[in-house]
């Protein structure tokens, strides 16, 4: 398979620089895993056709990413909590509020749209539209919240939100490695691997922790001042 020239990559919006890592998971990520009892917080009845005979997955991954960034930009330490907070605590309520902030109308619309499209469309959108945004932000040291599209025509809750905190691009192989803060894997920094040789034919997305992955898109983050706990 021929290697795509660097100049061709740049013409298509790719950059061959390395990201500037500023968010260190062991210091800036929550210590507890994304596992909460929140079945009654969201009414999924409108998605009955999508969720029928499929398990609904409950978590606060988007809220955890947004909240971690809130504390990061305030340059303050996260609460020293080693297990998911109880539902009456201030931290839990803040994570729920930030989860709802992460699920804007446009985000939910894009999740459904991407789930409906075939793998090649999702791969092309990821490569041509989302990776250049991710690179531009990470080159400035700005972490990026991603929605990971894991399934097609399943439950929307089977998808996931993570924080991209760094990347490396190999000019010889045209492969990219994206480093994550993933609320499902506290204390770790999982990787996403992307093959950018022929984006129109697929990008061979895979995550180091083994979960399925079809594509991803960047979502907007708006900073809030976290509570004093």
C-alpha cells in the first residue's frame, strides 16, 4: 500500500505535528469509574424503537469529562473521591448537570445521524471533518471532548464520551495515535488508533481497551465553575 505524501495529507486537512499534552489523567481525571444508578434520570421512551430488546447503558461519561475540564481550567484539584458519589451528594448532582450539558440537541441529533450511516460514511466524516478539529485544539494544548460512535441502530446509550488529551502522527505509516481520558478506565490513558492512508476506504479505528469503535466527532464544551466541595 503506498504511503500518502505529507503534502497530500496537509491539503486534506491533516497535520503531521504532535499534540501538546496539558491534561494528565492521573492528576486531572476522576479516580472512580463511570458507573452510576441513574435509570430514572432520563426518559428514553421516545427511543423505544431504538432500544427495544437492547440493554440501556447508564453512565455520566459526558458529565465526568465536562466536570474534569471545569476543574482543569480552574487549575484546582479534583475531589479526592475513590468511588462513584451517592445520588444525594453535591458532586453527583454536579456530574448529572454537566452530563445534561454535554447532551445538547445537536449532539443527540449527530449521534442518531451517525448511527444511521454505514461504516464508510462514518469513517470519512471522522477523518475529513473531526480529526483536523481535534489536531488544531490539541496543538494548542486544549483537550477535546469526543463522542465515540460504537454501534449502528442499537441503543444510543451504547455510545460513549471521552476526552482527547494528546496525539501523535507517524509520517512514515500515516497512522495516528490519540490519547484519552476515558471515565470507564480511571487512572489509565487508553489510545485510539487511526489509519489515514485511504480514508475513503476506511480508517481501521480501534481502541486499546477493546471496545468497538466506528467513528467519533468533536462536541463543544462550555466552561462552568465547579462547586467547592
